C-alpha cells in the first residue's frame, strides 16, 4: 500500500502522508494557514501567510498536536469567577405548608413550591405572599438540618407592626396561603475555598448563616469556622439545636450574644456582636447577616483588617 495519497483542497492538489489528517496536510502545503486568536492561541482558517513545511507524519511524532482554548491561571481566585457570573433568576409558585414557633418572636415558615429552586446556601429570594408586598427572605434548613427539595424554609419574626407579613403570620397568612417566589437574590452566598470562615448572624439573620455553615461542614470538613450569633432578647436565641450540631462536627468557636440581661443564660454574653468579633486577618472570609446597622458595623471591621466580607441584609422587621 502506498505511503502517500493525494486529494484536492480549494482547487489545489495536496499530498497526504499516512497518519496525517487532511487538515494537517492543507496547513503544511499552505492551502490554509493559522492565524492568532485571543491570548496568543491559534485559530484555523484565514491567515496572512502559509504555514511552515510539513512536520513529521503523526506516526513519527513524539506527541500529538493539540488545539485548545486558553485556561484560567491555577492561581486565580475561584471566588472571583463566581462573583462575576450573573445569577439567573427563576420564578416558582407555592403555598404555605407549615408555620411553627421557634422562639418568643420567631417562627419557621415552610413554603412548598411546585418545582425545586436551584440556589446556593446564603442566597436570598423575593417572596410575595398573596395580598402583601414582596419581601427578600433567606431560605435555610430546619434546625435539625433537614429539608425537602421542593421546600423553602424561612425564619421570620412575628408581631412586627413595621412588617405587614410578620404581623399577619398566623392570622391572615395561614396554611395554604399562595406564595410567589423569584430568585436567587443577593451576593452573600457560600463560596468554597479560602481561609478561616467567620459567620455572623443577628436575629433571623441566623437563617442564611445556618445554611452556609451546614454546607461548609460537608464540603470543607477541615476548614476552620467561627460562629457569632445573637439577638436583642435571650428568648429569641432559637438556634441552639443547630449550634449543638456544629459543635459535634468540630466547630468549637461559637459565641452567643444578647443585648438584654433579662433571663440571660450563663453561656450568653452581653453586648453587640462586633464586640466579640476580634482578631480578624486578611485571609479571613466573613459572612454577615442581619439588620443594616449590624451588617454595616461588621463590614467596617472586615475592611479594616483587609478581610473579604459578604453581607446579607435582612429587611427591618424580618
């Protein structure tokens, strides 16, 4: 069998050696030429001049010729790529299927949607309870860490006159109440990798903090985590079952804080959350969820230390 054959490309005869592809033969004879693409890579097709003479036949080459797109640097921060990737919002409809008390002024509201919503821990969604204005809320897990794929678990404050939804829970908003969901919303979601993770939550801001912490213990079991959470009233420190689970998985630095001293247990410290957020490092990653004053104060501390901070703002009254 002959070691060569011929074919016609663009009206010109091209010699092809055994082991060569027609594309390689056309490149070698100058019928088509490479041209520079982005980042110095070569794109096949048009070009200013012919390619060099034929390289060795494939059967004699030390390694195959590969054409590939440029890859990101291995040292690039993966969080940067996640940051610039736009989140695609989707809409879901559902109904309220459970309202259960968690603390003196906090209830767990579960909305079952027709189709599951693909969101990251720490993301928020816009929930519109029928007859009320939309609110931004943080999906989380039950305190024992369980949930179903088509369930959205929310922690909401009740009896707040400044928030119509919180005021209507258990009265106008009952089981079966229709809810429209749109999301994801926000940029405070969990990003694997990086240094020590500090999770700071006030009141129902613990909801996204719990979702992030639970995911991190499974995805990055060796990553150091510090949790600081609190409330105005010690009776609203409803998150103890979740904190017990975190301790059992090796999270040793957990601080509970309450503003009021009334009925404050011995393990609950007084004062603002920021008073217990010390020793920040430039390599730390901080997630903070709460009211505007709490989020702003933690952001200032993180900026002063050069740490990355991802805020999750909880609307007033929620």
